[in-house]
């Protein structure tokens, strides 16, 4: 932290005021959830597990080949992967009670569904 001090003089009188400012450490980004999924996989749960003390709101968004199912304003979000191989990136913006915000992203790869053939007599 640090201390801010100001002295005000008016009509020959002075007053000094001081205020200690505490600098909050920047929260780290941490998530629980798969980093690799299959095409069309559903019900994928992702949870922000970074600093949650003092968090007052969450706002999730997604770019890429997937969609969020349900609420986007909790510490967790449900995702359905898309039909194409590729990836998607989740972003959560956390707002804390002290007015600070933190953006965190989480990249997830979408893998192809394996193919198989069974040959022989039936």
C-alpha cells in the first residue's frame, strides 16, 4: 500500500489529511473443466476457481465452436461443444466489491469423433 497526503491552506489556516491506500493483489486465473472435448459433447461444466473472495458478479462469454447453456452470471457455466473440430475459448469477467475487475480466458480443443468398423460374419 501507500499513503496519500494533502495539505489545504485557506485564509491562513492549514489542515493536513492523510489516507492509506491498500493495493489489492491481482487475482490469478484458474478453472476446473476439460481442456479437450469431443465434437457435439454436451453438459460440459466449467468453474472459475481463482480468487472468489469479494467477488460480486461473474459474466461469461464464449467465442468459437460451442455454446453456453443456461446462466452466464455464476461462478460456473455449462457448455455444449459444436459439430466442428477446432476450439472454443471461454471468458469470464469477475467484478469484486472493491470495484476491481479481472478477465480470465480458458481455451478448449474440440477433437474429432473416432471412427470404427467391425468386419466379419454376423
